């Protein structure tokens, strides 16, 4: 049985969806570890910074999207967990 030719657009959308799911999983895991753990603030902050690096590796040039979507969530978590305000 011969395989059908693949549509490059469909493949690109599928790849972007995989990268997005990976980023969402990463953010959820980091948020869970920070909220449930007893990490020092510095270590939690480094995890947030590492999450940003992962996001930008997955989506180069999308700093603004990350800063609008994920950074506020992670910052709120740090503020709540470490009582920064």
C-alpha cells in the first residue's frame, strides 16, 4: 500500500501543535514544582528563566507572545508563593 503524499502545511501545523503542547506541559510542570515544593526563591526564579529559554527555543522570535501569555502566570505564582507583595 503506497503512502499518500504529505501536505507541507498540514505537517507544519502538526509540528507547531506538538511544540505548543511541549511548552504548555513545561509551564504546567514548572508551576507545579514551584507551588508544591520548598524551593529557595532563587531556584524558583531560575526555573522561570529556564522556562522562558525553552519557550524561545521552541518558538524563536516569539518573546513578546511569551511575555504576554506565560510570564504573568509565572510571576503571579512567584509573588504568591514567596509573598513578595
